[in-house]
């Protein structure tokens, strides 16, 4: 077992803060979950996530900047853009699966009226 001290706890909090800076917020994990199922065009993502185009554009730019999403401009008329997860974003798969399991349990708990 690892012995914890004040310094190791501070470093752990910093790591969590760093992670949340990259994937935190209302939409990033939702978008990554959708994209884990396969690449999507901008409008498909907007509809599936139920997110406005303006917010979607901002979130995708941030995910792309952090190497979690790739953007491909397709040579079509009109021009279309496809988004996909990168190999680096695959490192979040366990986190997404754990969050999904917890969310399902929480939803069942709420549906049974067990709030406290």
C-alpha cells in the first residue's frame, strides 16, 4: 500500500485538476463518448449530442488542440468535415466506461427514488 502524505495528496489534486482542464465541462466527455463509436460529421455530432453549433465548434477545437480529436476536411461538394477520436483519446476509454457504469447505477437509484 502507498503511504500518503500532504505532498502526494497535493500532487494528486493537481493531476485531477489538469485532467479536468482538458476533459471537464458539460460536453467534452459526451462528444468523446459519441466519437468512440465512430467518426461523425459536424452536423451529426450537433444533432446526436443536442449541442448548438457554436458550442460544438468551441469544444471540438479544444479537443483537437489537446490531441483527443482529429478533424478531416473531405473533398466533397459542399465541403464536409469529419471528426474522430485519436489514438491518444483511447487512453480515456477506461474512464469513459467507468463513468458510464456509474451513471447507469445513479440513474437506476434516482428512478427508485433513492436520492439521499
